[in-house]
């Protein structure tokens, strides 16, 4: 079974293989939108329209304007929500190609070819940055460098707009073998579960938010 992986899919599997299997492979249930996810979607859309079309932010999001103003001022080849894909040999491909292995969509990407530098940002609407994971930036940076051989440095940022925090990370082309090896290893854990048909549940505080029903998991 060929799988297309992503940062969120890897995190879902590591959080609970059973939920990953039921939601992402069997597709027996869907993760329902919550007030928080709907808010995040609205913020992403407003930021994209501000940067791409210069559409003013709605009054509800005006306090977040300093974040997107800085991004909008970057002079480079700017892309919003660009769909990226790579194959299992780490070569670039289309997001929907049959042989796509990893997929990613940077919220903001700016390519400065003259300097060989790219900037990427991901918008976060959570109420804390305490558990920020720069692994998301790491994977996305590797995909950007795969698609853009002229880029040697990627400067990334997780923008926690609600709490006014910025988590930065920088990655170089020299790190690509290590980055790809790490994410290949994490993807291989899922592919091994597919091969063996073993999807053991993992109990945690997140179980109370799980969409699985009692007959699907013993921890419900």
C-alpha cells in the first residue's frame, strides 16, 4: 500500500496508531472541526489574502497585523499555501503525483534566488507556544531545498499570533541527508504498521477528544 506522508500524518501516527489507521487509512470517521480549528482556518485565509492580494485584515484579526506586515514587506518570490511534494528518493514532484511520498504546504514561502535564501512561516493560533515543534519547519525546509536547488539556506518561523511569540529555526543544504534520514525513519514506522497490520492504540489525555467510538478503541 503506497502512502503519502506529511508532518501532520506522522504526528497523528505517533500520537495514536489506532486513530491514524481508522481516520486516515480506513476513513471510517472524520476529525470534526472545532471552534479552534475553524478560527485557525479563518486566520490562515485572512493572512493569505493580506499578503497575496493586499486585502485588509478583518477587524477581528487587526491585532495580528504586525506579523503579516513583516512578511508582506519581504522582497522575493513570494508564494502562499504552495503545494509541495517529494518522492521516496527525495526528488521533487507534484503534490498529487502518484509517486508522491511526502507532502507539505508552507503557509508562507519567499524565495530569494540571488542570495540563495528562502524564508518560510507557519501560522499558529494556539494559546501557547510551549510545545512548539520546529520539526515542521525542518521537514518543510528540506522540501523547499529539494524543489529549489538554488536555495542553500532556509530560515523558518512558527508565528504564534495569539500569544505574540515567534519560534525560529534555520536549516542549510548540508543538513539535508540528516533531515531526510530522520523523516524517512519516521515514515518507515507507519509503513511497517501497514505491512504487519498492527495498529495498537496509545492512551493519553487526548483520548477524550478522539473521534473514534467505543467499538473502535478500548480507551474510549
